[in-house]
């Protein structure tokens, strides 16, 4: 057989092998791009939701332990009310003398606006704010949340409850998520406690401002349910 004829046979054999054409590859890449565009927002939202949930659970756990330890050190929970309506600097001093001893605190900033408060920066990057009347604690997931707060998304309400300031409608003292007890919900015409945490005026998570969102998440077993009223 001639050499030229042999090369022609080999070339023909190579061209007959199965392979994707350029058009077929472009179609496949286009399908992959469409699927990614459809699923990526959901995946990112679920990731943001999980990050917030982890921070929320950690803050609740760490702060609960800090409050318990401070109460043991002070001999009672009266320390919670010792600086009621203090100036920001006095509140700063109160925090460092009591609760701050049991936190990994990076910085405490005095805030003069809105009646005065302190902003506490923790070593894990989260923040919380204690007002001059002490009881209602705002938790921020990070510094960006403090600058652009959204109730139930990057800011959540908690409550410091002592024997003498127990109007958080909860039977326990110490550190609590903000919201009512079951009997309070029934008194306001809601037969279901979870429905109360959604829609009750003044603290319902779906209402303005949404004070009860941390309590709703806690009620759901520290889980952000599919029907949670805010999106991440």
C-alpha cells in the first residue's frame, strides 16, 4: 500500500471518533449557567441564614453563661438594675465591673444618642448594645449590621431580667429572648403561641419593629423556619 493512502485512512479513522462539537459544548455551558443562575441566590441566602443563626445561638449561650456567672459573683441578680438610667460613662463602668468580667470584650463605646447606651464589641466580631435603662439588649451580627440594622435579619432583641424588672412576660430570670409567655399570648386573643410571636402588636416578628424574632427562632428549636417572615 502506498504511504499517502495509509495516511488518508488514518486521518479518516481519527475524524470518525465520537466528540462534542463546539456548538454542543456551548449548549451544555449555557444550561449549566442557567442552572447556576437559578440556584445560586437560594444557596447564598441559605448560607447567610446559617451564619446568622450560628451567631445568634452562640451569643445567647455565651451571654446566658456570663449572666449566670456574674450573678454568682455578685451574690444576687440586683447588679442588673444597679445602673438604671445611668450616663453612658457610668454604664460603661458598670459593664466593666459586672458583666464585662465574663466576656471576651475588645472595646466598649459610649453612645450619647437616644438616651444613652454602650456598644460592646466582642472578639468574634459581633456587637451588642445596652441602653441606659439596661434591660433591652440589641444584638448585632457584625459592624455592618450596626450601621444598617434590620430587625430579625442582622439585629435581634434580648432582655436582661432580674427579680425586680420582670416585665418580659417570662417566668425565668437572667438572659432571655424578647417576647411573651404563653398565657400573655392567649390574653391577646391568639390561641397559638407561635402565631403570637409572628403577629402580636409591639413584638411580633412579622410586625414593625419585630422585637420577637429571636424568641420565634428559639421557639422553633433554634431554627429559621421556611415561613420565617424575613429574607436573608
